[in-house]
C-alpha cells in the first residue's frame, strides 16, 4: 500500500482508476489526477466544488463542478488541462460518472425542483434522467477526413443533423 497524497489533508479518497494506473483523488471540495507519480489539481478559474469520478486511458476526467454564473453543479470533462462544462438537460444539476476510450460520457441529470414541490417536502430526490454525451467535434473531424463521396452527409451534420442518424443512414457508426 502506498500513500499517493502525503502532502494533502487526511480526508482524501481514491475515487477512480484506469488501466494505466492513473488515479482520481478527491477531497471535500477539490479533485486531482495522480499520474506518473505527479498529483495535478483539476481546476479552472472561478470553478469550485470539483468532484471527479472517472478517468480514461487518454487522461480525460469526468465529474461535476460549480461553474461561474451557475447555482447548480454541472457535469464536466477535463481534457488537456481544460475544464469543460457539459451543461444539463433540463436546467438543474448534472454529474458525469464514467468515460470510455472514445470519449463517450454517461451520467445523471436531475431536474430542478421547485421549493414548494411536494416530492421535495417528502424528502424524495428530484427526478433524474440518465444521459450519454459524445464530443461531436471529434465526430466532425473524423467525418471531414472521409472521402468526398459523403459530402452531402457531412453537410447534414454540419447543419446540425444528428451524427448518429447520419451515420446510421450509411449503416456505419463512429463510436
């Protein structure tokens, strides 16, 4: 057993691990990635309550954080030193729980609950929805490298059509 957080507060937890041995470390308000013997804080200016949950082999980290201007935590993707707000489905809170090697993220979105909501008064959790998030920018890059034959399909995606729908119409999948 090895202490990977010797200079941190006592209340830390190793919350996630990938096949390469990168470890997600959390304390009450901060999260870190431990990789190659180096502990790096996952943060961005004016972002607080960072709680990381998972890391993939590319070193992408997901979890939830409180972003500037928001009153509720949102799911995030931490990639190449950038903390990206993934938003919510319905304006409440969201949390990302896992990420695979293709960058697909899964999590939970909770609908904002009114203060006078009887469900809340009964101590019940707000209704939640499972979500899956895909980085459409990666899909667009892959599509732009495809042969000119599919230019009409590429144009559909760039106009906002679903990547999944366009690829399904070709009998293919990028993910």
